[in-house]
């Protein structure tokens, strides 16, 4: 069984920053991703990184503002979120290999 432990969500004003973390209970995954789901909306991908080679994908809505990164030694993936907007408000979920999900962490951006 894989466990993904997320942290770092919270309440921030527009223009602020937050850093999300996702620690996996084991390695041997090829792709880590961050998704988000706002009230009344479908879950959408935010960013994704391949563990080997580090190729990265960003949704257009977050390009230039969010940065996904990884720490191999800690089996942890991060999402640095800068210049946050109210429309970034959502529950953010960590995902590995399209299969395993974290519990979600709430991000609320006030205007």
C-alpha cells in the first residue's frame, strides 16, 4: 500500500505564495502530479514531473507562477505556488502514476 502525505495548504491573500509538499511512503514511481478540484468543478491537472529525466508539464493557467520539483532522497514532490489568484482556490491532490492519490490539502486565496 502506498501512502502519500500532503502538507502546505492554507489561506493566503491574492499575490501571495504557498508551497505544497507530497511525501511518498516508497519510491519506484515514474510520474508525480498535482491536481486540483474547485467546488462544483472537475478535478484538473496542475503540474506533472517524471522522476527520471525530470520532464515537466504545467497547465496553461499556472505557467510562470507555479513550479513543480522533486527531492529524490526524500521521495517528495513540491509545488511552489507564487502570485496566487482567487481562482487558484481548490483542494490540491498529489498523484503518482495516475493511480495513487493523497488526501488533499485546501488552498484558499482571498481577494
